[in-house]
């Protein structure tokens, strides 16, 4: 047996190394050889077809100058377009069978993206001309099988994305330690932690006897103020195929009492008892009757959207069970992957960038193995996505593996092909993250903690990133807005400014290139910069290495990355009810449902005349920026700088500007 296993390393000339590990991370220790009889769960990710062409397909149906504008695909067409080719499936299956893996053992995933089978370690080593060892993780104590390199036939290599177990070492989830952590922290304590997505403060400044009064919009933004700012008339129809989607997680539950208080005081045309359509994903829950558990983010999103679109409906996607939501600090992925799984069943097993399906370390497992968790299977394709989805959540590019981000970004592309518009908040900390958050004391990155820190997933080129504006004190809704900025302590505990900057992962998309070039040419920021993008090696889950990107340039921002935000809307002093109390709220998490609701209204009008939804927004937004109100005042400070400046044209503070509903409606109704 020992001789047979050693001879497996004599690699034939017609084989090539497919993946190899150059170095081993210090957290891992290579241990003993895996016993020859031990069964290994083998998975072979097949090379997907047309992934590179997917971008071109999306641009073709999203470009208003294209004769294919608005010709969205069905889900079946998307799956068929990107499935591995028949040749890929046949070549890999033939190789496996000829190498001694019985056909009866081989299973093919529903989306045709990978083959799976069990093999003994001896069989796997003969198949891949490698040696399997056990690798111990010093952080979790877990042990997994892996190898330093493996080989496949030259003619098969182009058909294979990756093979596991392989060189990718991903720590197993330690359910026991997570259970101990959760049991040690009372849920009530978790409920009291800081809301990182919207900013709130109670207020008794105003007594609204007239909800249509526009004289105090510099103090509190009411639905009447929003309508006046963007010239939005009342809605008067509700197409059955045009509910607006809102994403919520992290213990953000609305209360009907808060909605009714808001309707009574500000929008009497919306009947009390009106509430969103429930779309509970993997144990998510919609609402609470306890005002102490009211979620400021959920109440904010719903109370901003309803006045713009009612009688159209809202579909509320509540993602992940209560146990997961109570401990969001376990990960910083917000449940986006489980959300996308529920919208598109093929994503549950989608293979791209050396990733297949949900990441067992970054994404939640269902059935939830923890006490009190959701015991159902992972929801795959359970809900049909709405035409517009508003997401007031996000983190930083710096904090997640590049491959993880890119795989998810491809899914936004695939859903964009189906006519879905995704709008994400650009962040509330200007060019940085919150100081003292996961990225350290400054919220900035790099060796000196001074490099700008762009948000995720808004930097994905297939979503629309929304920044924030403000009616400054002493100004009215008839004056131009400015970029939002509130210094720490006035009135929030942290600096608040519109998130913006440039990606360290994605290049500037074609639809944006001319605008970014003009920004640099006419309003060059007074900071050193670097011009390099992070690339996943394909060998390991790598985080963006910002120090390596900046090199010896002393640069503090990326000159060649995708710019955010794309657009903006008001995001400060928003009047809401939360926990049975009147509050003033803020954040780009307020701007996002406003802009999303405007798009939903426009889709309503298109549907009413027999046209389809807009779908992916960005190409059409950049093709006609004059339909937006250009914002030319303000900055977004961070990293010991004033950040970038709002200037004529696109800028990395407020994007192209805020909505002008009549102009946008006229433009989009003129398109096919």
C-alpha cells in the first residue's frame, strides 16, 4: 500500500499542476498523511460558460441606446447561459470514470455546476497525483484534509475551476464555541447594541399640526419635504407585479404601532394597519409588538418608502433566524448570500472564483445547528425577486475575501439580467469606516491606517450605490441640497458623511469611465494615490492587501477603481416613529429607500403602459445625468482628511445627484 501511494506522485507528462499553495498561513499546521481508507467528499467545480460574456449581455439590455434595452432574460435562460458546456461535463466525467471512479458514485448538481463523489484518500491521491495530509487550524482547533498541489490531465484542465479537498484551507465552523458564545450573552444585551446602519435621536422639537408644512424641512424631513424636494406626485395605481423589495436583518423588526403613528401624523391617505408583504427567509421574522425591540432601520425604510409608492405594496425580506440576527458580530456578511439563495435557487450551488455555494465559515448553515435556530432546510429559490430591492446594509471591501465578493457580485449581474434593480447604501463614514469598528481605531486601512476604506457590496459594478444629501439649516426645499455632513456630537455620536470613494477590487466600469476621468481632470483631489487592483490568486481566500496595492506611492486612495456612489437622496433629519416615539433619523440607509421608491414608481408607470421594469439602472443613469439634481456643495471627511468634494458632474460624494422625478419619468417612459 505504501508503494502504491508513493508511486502516485510520479506525475505523467500529460498532466499539469492545476492549483498549488506557495505558502502556508501561520494559523495552519500540516500534520500526518490522511489514512488511505478514509473517505473524502470530493467536489469538482466545473468551468462555467459565458461568465465573461455575462457583463456584455447585461450592458446590452441596460444601455438605453441599445435596440435590446429592456429585453430581460428568464431565470431558466440565465441558468442555461452560464451552465458548463456539454463538452466540459463530458470530458470531466469521462476522465473520472477512466481513472477508476465508478459512474454510479458521481452526482451532478442541479445547476450543473459541479460533480460530487466520495473517494478514499488512496483513490483521490491516484486521481490527482498528490498527497493528502491533515491540516490543523490553531484558531478553531479543527482538522481538515488538504494538499499542497494537485494535477489533472492537460486536456481536462480548462474544464475545471477547482477541486476540493484541495489547497484551499477553510476553517470548519466550531458550532460548540459559537453556542457557548451565544449562551453567554443574553439576547437582551444583544438587542441594545449600536445600530450600525442608521442614525437615530429622539426629538420633541416639533408638533406637527400640519403634515404638509414645508417651512421646517431644514429641521425635520417629512414625506411632504421629500415629495417637494424631488417633485414626486401622489401615486394612484398598484400593479400586481410591482411590489418594492426591502431587505432587513440584524434584529430590525418594525412595529405596526409605529407605522400607524406615522400614517396618522404624516400620511393620512395611507390607512392604519397597512404593512409589508412578508417574505421570511430561513426563519426571519417581520415585526414585534414590543416597542423596546422596535428596529429603527426597519421602521425608517418602510416609513420612507410607503409615502412615495402607496398604494403599491412593499415586500419585506427578513433574512436569517433570530439566533443568527442576535449575533451578527459572528460575521460581517449580513445574510446577503442566504438572501440571494432564496431569490435564485441556482445560487445555492453556483461555482465561481473557487467558491461553490455558501461559505461555511462566513455564511449561516441551515438547518441551524444551534438551539432555537431555524430547523428548515436552506431556502433555495423560494421567492420571486421584486423589480426593485433596497438594501440599507453593507460593510467594507477590506474585510471579506475577494473571491467571496466577486462570486456574490456575479449573482447581482445574473439577477440584473432578469430585470432586478439592486440599490445599496454607500455608507455613513465618508471615505472611511466607523472609527473603532472592525477596521481599527481610525476606520481607515493600510500599514499607517490612513488609506480610504470603500464599502461593500456597493462597489460591485452591477448594483447602484446611493449616497446622502441634506437640507442645511436656514435653507428650504427650493434651494439646492448639499452633501450630508454632521461632525461627531452634532447631533450623532460619530461623524456622519456620505460614503464614497473608489474600489480596490473592481475596475472603473465603462458606463462610468468618462465621468470619473472628468472628475480627476477638473477636480483632482489633493492626495497621493495608487493605481492597482486586488486580484484573488485562485489558490486561497485572500483578503485585499491594501499595503501591497499602495506600495511605495504613499497613496491613500485608488485611482483606477469603480467609483461610488452613483446617485444620492436626502439622508438626514428624517422624521419617523420608532418604539412609539417620534425620532429624527439619518444615514445613507435613509437615502436608499427614497431612491428605490422613486424607481419603483417609474416602473409602475412603465408597467401601466405595457413596458417592463428598468432593471439594472447604472447605464441609463449615466447616459442621461441631466435628469438628476447635481449636488455641488459639501465633502465626505475621513482618514484625517476632508475626503472628496461634491462638484459639478459626478463625484465620489453624491454621485450624479438626487432624483428629479418628472425628468426621470419622462426619460424612462421614452425608452422601450
